[in-house]
C-alpha cells in the first residue's frame, strides 16, 4: 500500500515536471515566432494564462490549446502593454544615465528619488501580467491597479522579489536548464501570491473587477 502511494506520488511529480517543461518550451517557441521582441509578451501572457488555470484546479487542460489560444487572442494587446513597459524602462535608463553623469553635488539628491521610482517600477512588474490574465481590463486599468495591488500587499511583493531573484540566481549557474525551467518557474512563483492578493483586495474593495 505504501509502495503504491509512493509510486502514485512519484508519477504525479513526473507528470508536473513534464507539464512545466512543455510549457516552457511553448513559451520559448512563442517568443521566437514573434521574432523575440514581438513574441515575448504574448508568449508570457499565454504562459501565465495556463498557470492561472492550473491554480483554479484545471490541471488536465490542454496546455498546447490553452497557450496558443491566449497567444493569438492577446497578441496585439499584450504587445501594446509590452511597449509601454519597455518605454518606461527606457525612460528610467535615460534617467540613470543623466543621474550618473550629473555633478557630484547633485548625485546624492537625484539618486534617492530615482531608486524609489525604479523600485516601484520593478515591483509593479510582478503584478502587471497576472492582472492582465486574471481580469478583463483596459491596459490603463491594468497598470493603475498593478500599482495599487503592489502598495496594498508589501509582504507578498517582498517575497516575489526575493524568490524571483533567488530563482534567477540559481538558474544562472545552470544555463542549459533554462530551456526547460525558467519562465515557467517564475510564472508559478509570481501567479500564486498575486491571485491571493487579488482575492484579498477583492473581498474588501468596492471596486468591481471582471475576471477572465
């Protein structure tokens, strides 16, 4: 009986390892098909869409069908969101260049607000894609609500930061593994606390969010 239970658990583990690997391969494939820059955000949104359904108990869904359906449906909208994210990142990069080349007397003053804004930007990134796939919202609402959710859930945001950097740090020592396990691990680690944060805020907020 114990052997049967062990084998059942082991088979379940192998099944999830295979699912995750397949999802990561789809993510990489989707990114490549969009020539990288135009494929990354649709592929990432599609990957999070699959992970979200897993978290709501739909473990037996067709990963391939769910991924490519979300990829096609959200291709334009996700790329528009991506352009906004990249655009703001470029603004921060330019700001960093000017701050770094400012007079030494101004650096100490300019660095503090720059670091604060950069930190907020990074923290908001953890919620933007989860909100995008969890709710039916305009892009402006996605960005606005990612800020509010981030502010209202400092502990979840902190764990996302630490955990994500930890995953990236470990993967940096084994680059070949990134083919099978990279984006998928981050999606799993980010989506769960994000959904918990949505449910926590939704139960207290008067705002009405429409889930996908």
